[in-house]
């Protein structure tokens, strides 16, 4: 029976992979680890842009849906 490949393999050096990871223990080789392509400021900037866009859309929807039709206000404009 064939075993599934493990993502955690014990190695003595990180020179074999060329990429050191920031996790402990440092001697474990993470086969599927890839470092981030974006910097911290880029990640936070994208996060706040998405949150801001979501808040703007929800605010616009809330403002347009808040107006009730005239008949729903309880007033009868031409009541005799």
C-alpha cells in the first residue's frame, strides 16, 4: 500500500529547499510552503479597500431602500 506524501519532513538544513519558513521548529521542512508575494502594507491595503467598498455598497443600498412609498406613511393626501 502506497503512503500519501507528508507535508512535514524532518531535515537538517533548509539549503535543500532554498526557502526558510517562519514557523517552529525551524528544522522541519514544509514541502508545500511558499512565501508571500505581497508585502504587509499591500495585504492590509487590499483588505481595507475591500472592507471600504463593502461598507460603501451597503450604505448606498441602505439609503436607497430606506425611503418608504407615500401610501406606507399613514398619510392620505386628499382625504375628505
